[in-house]
């Protein structure tokens, strides 16, 4: 295989050799996240889909594809109408519910009935109500083309999906640097301090996770794998479902990460299908913790210890309060 830069090649080959590797290569392409829904025998049916794409302006057409193995396949292949709801940055929970194997995916999801009875998801940043224009074969998927009958756009940032993770669109750091050095391009600086605390927490988490990526790469593990190791350091054994809940990644991404960690012999799986850290897993988790400590020292250098203590105290209270609330909600 000829390669431009074989030293940095992570993986490659014929797709049939390793379908998971093929999927990871495709996952390098960033997309938005949609929920596509229809009505079938009086009930809402829907899936999370990132295969959505615009197709034509005149006539107004869009397309997406659904796996033949999907439980929703027959509903969509026979549907006269469907609605595409483009999810916003705060709708990860909706994406997770609609991509789950739950029986009633629409439970706790707010929606209204649109054209042809197709569910339109509340809080989406855009919706496209369609009639089915054409259906084409697409290997293990079918391609559905919809004619847009009604479109709506709302404010908000898009939820993104790339490299197996959810994300949000942000200005590219290179452009931000340009804006600060080029007086003509200078924009009024939005003070971070004016943002709601929960937004600050989110941004802090997002940026810090991105900055720590270099260390994960050096340890040759993904973000999901590192979250799994961290969850299993806090809990000696966890079921797959509990891991999915703890790491905030899609079940598919978690399954891939679990099987890679098992392959690397970092995990043990007991007879009840619960996972725990093996000796190799504990060593890897330890090495990441060491890197994290070093990284923290660098990041917070120059901030007085008493201020760091206050930040620690506030965060611990916030997390504790939320843990209580989540436990109560789960019990309800
Ligand atoms: C971000 C994301 C994008 C997805 N995109 C698609 C897609 O384009 N087509 C598809 O068939 N499944 C896609 N899926 C998987 C389906 O959402 C999931 O398999 C399906 O909802 C399972 O339920 P079902 O069997 O009831 O259809 C995606 C999942 C996620 C998390």
C-alpha cells in the first residue's frame, strides 16, 4: 500500500479485512446529528442519523440512509412522510435516546406531530418535514430521498459528531488568533466571566479534554477508553450498561472501546459480564493519572493555592448535589 506518510498511519487496508477500522476511518468525517422520525401504525418511530445530507435546491431534496438491520427499517421503507430534526448542542440526551435499543424511544422526548404525522423534535435547531421522494438500494442500507415540504430554522449551535464523539462547532483557534492580532478583524471580546457557570464548566471540560488529547495519543488510547479506565478506577466492577452511563459516549463507541481494551488485556470480564481492571489496565490507568497530575500542574501554575481550593470546593459541592439529584431522579 502506497502512503504519503506511513510513519503516522494509524490503520488502513481493505474495508472487509477489519470493518471496525473501516468505520473509524469513515468517522474522521465530521457531521451534524439528526433525529429522523415517521409515524407507523399510529406510533412514533425514529432513529438518530448522521448520514443526512442536502441534495438538491430545486426541487428541494435531502437524503439519508438507514441500516437494513434497524428495527425502524420497515417503517421508513414504507413511510409516505418523515421529518428530519437537526439537533442542537444541548440535545445529546435526545440523540442517545433515539439511537438506543429501548422499546419506547420517545418516552421523555418532547415532540409534536408534523406533516403526515411525522414527529418533529422540540428544541431542534432546524426541522425539515418531507414526503418520501425516492428510495434506493445502498448495500446494507437503503438511501431515502425526501422532498422538503416545510423547513424551519431556530437559533443555537449544532450538535456535531466526529471520530466517535459528540462535539460543538466553535471558531477555529487559528482564526481566533488572527482576530486578536488583526485590528480590522478584531471583534468585541465576549467576557468568559459573564457566561453562566454551567457553560463555563462545559467549556472548561471541553477545552481541557482537547488539550489532554496529546497524552492519550502518547498512551495510544482513545477518549472513550480513558473514560472507561477512569470509571473502573472509581468502581472496581461495572456492567456494560453502567459504563455507558458513566462515560457519556454512544453504546457503539463504548462497545468498540471495551473490545479494544479487552484485546489489550487491560480488562477482565467476569461470569456476570461485569468489567474490571486487569493488572495491565491498572498500570495504564496509573500512567494516565500521572500524566494528568503533571498536566494539572502545568495548567494551574501561577494560580494561588487558596483559589484552587475554593474552585475544588465549589466543584465538589456541585457534583455532590447533582449526584444526589440524579440518584433521586433514577429512583423516581
Ligand atoms: C450519531 C449517530 C448517528 C447515526 N446515524 C445513523 C444513520 O445515519 N443511519 C442508521 O441507520 N443508523 C444510524 N445510527 C444508529 C441508529 O440511531 C440506531 O442503530 C438505531 O436507532 C437503533 O434503533 P432501531 O433498531 O430502533 O432503529 C446512528 C447512531 C448515532 C449515535
